[in-house]
C-alpha cells in the first residue's frame, strides 16, 4: 500500500472524472494508494476538510492556515486551532510555515502565524506540516525555538541537503513531491538519496506539481505512485518495499491516522 501524505482534495479539477471525487479517489486506490491526507490551508476551508474526513474512511485531514493565505484575511487564533483538533479525522496541524518567494513583505506576519501553529502543535501533541520556500534560516530558527517533541514533516521539500539534515536532526520527516522527477531537479534528487529510509515520505501536493510523465497537466492523488516509483528507482530499492516503508513512516508520524492494516 502507498499513501499520499499531502493532497488538496477540495481543489482538484475533476473534469476528467465527470466532476466526481469518488472516481478520482477510486482511480488512486486502483493504483495501490490506500490512504490520503487532505491538507487545510485556511480558516474558511477547515469545514470542508472535516467533511471529507467524515465522508471517506481512507481520508484524514489537517487544519491550519498556509502562509500565503494570511494576507487574504484568514488569520488563525490559538483557540481556533486547538478547537479544530477535537474533530475526528483531524490528525495534524498545518500546513503552516514561511514563504518569502511570493510574499517577502509579509515575513513578520508569517513568522507570528508559524509560531502560533507550532504552539498549537505542542499543546495538542500532533505533528505539524511545514511549508518553506526561500526562508531556510528563519524556518529552521523557528523550528529550533519550538523544539516540538513530536516534530512533523517538511512537505514538498525543495531545499538543499544541509537544510534537510538540520530538519532531520530536529526530528522532522522529509516528503518529496513530483518536483523530484523534474529534469532540473538534480540537486533535489541528491537529497532524496540521502534521507534515511525511516524518515522519508511521498506526496502529490495535488492539484499542483504533477510528476513526469504528467508534468504540465492537472495533478491527482493517483500520481503519488509515479513519485514513489521514481524515488524507489533512484534509491535502488524495490517499489513494493519503498511503498511499505513510506506507509510505515506515515503511520509512525501520524499515529491518529485511520490507516488500514
């Protein structure tokens, strides 16, 4: 079995599936994907996350506010984050983090929100899902400051090995998306070779970042199989073994997830 550890099911373009999410998830299941973690990005989409987790036994969710959603009026409070954790199917905090590529002017707001999410993660003892782009030092500084005992995952990782090593030393897992399959991602592939087997995850981040051979088209959870096959071949391991390893890693990191088996 394989797990898509990061997807946005509420944002999928379902045209190819006649507008039916059930069909999109079934297509993934037929490729061996047995579980999905649907990621919250705003206060407004949190109810949808909960509804999806309630509707599908193989879907869990997270709740949080993406750093790029903060300037759209979706500012979380600690009380809200903690209250959201009481709902069944909510197994993580996030996604949260820092993104200076698109909004460097909101750095202070992003940092305060990141701290808030990390505090919530500490109080509810759930892992945190971290987004980081062009904010390496500040991201690591805030993670060190928080020193979470249960850590979390650096999702859709695109940084260098020194950052990956620093995150691993803090207890974080590293998740790779379709970007690792891109022709210009040689440096990222070197990182994917070095991450310990028991700390690696795979994801789609769908509907974004479709892997080769689907690059340039809409991304779907079923394509996590393409990411996993690529990384398994890169690392010189059998696909079935890699799928099993990443599934065990996911279950260890997200112990509340309702993963079958």
